[in-house]
C-alpha cells in the first residue's frame, strides 16, 4: 500500500483500509478533475480528504453524524464546490452502501476550499 494507504490503517477500526483508500482516492481524483489545483495543494488536500473520508465512512456505517454548525453557510458560500463534492462521493456511497449527509459534505467542501 501507499504511504497514505498505510496511514489509514491507524485511523479506521471497522473498514478495510485498502478498500477505503481505493474508493476515496478515486473519488478525490474525480473531484480534482473539476478543480484547478497545484500539485502541492492537491497533495495536502488529498491527505485531509483520505483521513476525513475514512472516518466519515465509519461514522455513516455506525449511523453517527459529525456536527458542523457552519454547514449551511459553507453550502451557500461554496455552492459549486459543494455540488462537485456531492457528485464525487457517489462512488464511495455505492462502494460502502452508505448515504453521506449534507453536514459531512459541507465539511469535505470546507476542507477542499481551504489551504
């Protein structure tokens, strides 16, 4: 596994880290295809995306949600990015038979919108 894949081994309890890494990496690639990011910016965001995404999948499996008080504001300020994130996570949702709620999508949007 890649260094990022190995990092996920310490982050998840329920998931197969390899499957999580594969699904999230594909989703991230799809999302980055819609964004103009430098290689360095893409690398930093990928680390955050993979770690948060793996934890997000576990929360969804357990029926838990991450609370994000500013979620509505993020969705309003970054409408296009939010839509791109929502589209990109469809593969993750299908692979793990989960539904990722808007609060989690807003958090991912915020991660992608900031350096």
